[in-house]
């Protein structure tokens, strides 16, 4: 749960729970001992691992990351291969986020990128939503100024209208109407997608889900009715992967849902490692219409 950082000891920071609305009735949620609840006494537990359980019984979690996928992601990110992406997001948000702002990370995963943004923006607090409880167990500890909760980003967001200053969407589903609704006046949406060059060398050697070359066009079509594109920031560089890195990369993303136990390690063992691999992302910055 969020706490006041030492870099701004006299400033009262916004509580991310103030952004939340009851998914059953839409009323504001307030913090109680071990839970959050609304005025109509709809109550949602705070798990012992620190995340708020907002998902109700009719929410499906079939696409949620598994425990093994999350462990692979944590190991891969800890190796630093996507550190330039985290640093770029921090720089972009820092230029658009005043102290006292709130950041929503829709599809936060382990909270890795939300934590990087909060580090770059003293005086801000963050709320992360994700459908995977395994990822949120990590995200709940990712940063002292972040609060996280279970939610399906495809659904109407349990967030008050116009309450968010910056919205992050990193390799996650995009809900254009809801993103527009929750962003406040002058708010910013940052969306990260892979380009068709991402992991090209690895995809040439291992049967992976292909990166859709038309994804940038589909992204623009998805968001154009609700947002105006302000800036596009390509980010491309090369990394060197060990067999362990390659195993983790194969296991942590959408491909991980399609691989049997041990299959990722088997594919990685057939590679001539270390392997040089292209990392290629597009960071799109939007403002609401």
C-alpha cells in the first residue's frame, strides 16, 4: 500500500484508493481494516500479499498470467534487457506529470514499469490493475507509492471519471472508451507495442506467435475515436541472450500460454547461445480528444 516517500516528507500524496469505484454499484471505495468497501457495504478483501481483490464472480481470468509465466518475467526483467524501455517511460512521464498526480497502469503485470515511472516522478502515486493474482503478488511490492488490484481491463474500469493524470498501457489490452473516460483534462495516455522487428532473430529459430505487422495501424484505429496522437517514440536496440534468458522470454509472454512444461527450455537449448536479438518497441503518446 502507498506510503509517503522520504523525498517529499511534507506533501500529502493522493491515495490511489480514492480513484477506485465499487464494481457492483459505482460508489466510492474507502479503506477499512483488511479490505476496501463502499457506502452500500460492498466489501473487497485486501489479500495478505497486498493486492485488492476487485474481481467479482462473473469475471473470467482465463488469459491471466500463470505463476510460472510471472516468475519467468521477473527473472527476465531483472536481467535488465528491457531497462531502456522502463527508463524511456520514466522520462516521458516525468515531463508530463506534476507532483500530486496519479498514474494508472492498465495491465500492470508485476508493476515493473509502474515502479520505474513512480521512481522518475517524485510526488506521484500509482494504481495498477491486472487480471493475474500471481503478477499482482509481485506488483504489490513493486513500489511504496503504488496500490494494485485485480481487474479485467476489457471491462468497464472501476475508476472514477476524470480522475487519472497519466495512463500507462504496456503490452496490455486497450480499452479506448474507458481510457478516455478515466483520464482527466490534459491527461496523457502512453501505449507500448512491439514492432514487427521485435525478437526477429529468436522468432526465426523458434516457433513463436508472430508479431502482427499491422499492429500500429490497428492501434491507431482503436484509439483514434477517443484520443489524438501527440508523439511517437520508436525504441530499438540489441541485447545478448543466454539460454536462460531465452527460456524466460519464451515463457513470460503470450507464447507461454501455448508451451508445455519444459518446452521453452528445450527450444532454448537448441539455440546457439548467446544469441543477439533485436528489441523493438513503439511508444505512442496520446491526449484525449
